[in-house]
C-alpha cells in the first residue's frame, strides 16, 4: 500500500482532536466514578457504572496513542453507539454523542488517511 506523507498542520489537528477527546472521555469517566453516580442510577446503569467508566478510560487511552488508535476508534465508536441508543430510549437529544462520534472518526482519518484508500 502506498503511504501518504501527513502534513505538519494535519498532525497538529489530529493531536488536538485526539487530546481533546481523550480529556472529554477521562472527565466523563471520573464523573461516572466519583462526581455524578446518581446520573447513572437515573439511566438504570448504576450497577454497570464502574465497568462503563473503566471501558471509557481504556478506550480513550487506546485512541490517544498512534500505535493503538485503530482499536481505540473501534471501541469508542461502539461506546458512542451505545450512548446514542441510551439517549434515544431516554427521549433525550442524540446531538452530543453524534457530534463526539464524528470527531472520533475525523481524528482517526487525520491520523490514518491511508486506511480509507482502496489499493
């Protein structure tokens, strides 16, 4: 497969997106663990909050590092799909999880442009 050189601007944009998303997911996980556990009770997910938060942390860290960001992208996409379903069943707006999911894929594309090329 032919590799494309990634510009410095593109690398910076990719790192800004990856860093921002990682910070967002880590903050969200801390909220689930320590700051807002009652929010998980309202969604009937209180029994799963620790597992969900740990999954969020692992997925975000896998997404951050270049060698594992393909796995992180897959895991965060799955996680955000679940978030979208929870929002839909709770009759709340799906805008935020959809926007975050789009940023996950934009970040992935900026870091791995060759992934989407057909031979």
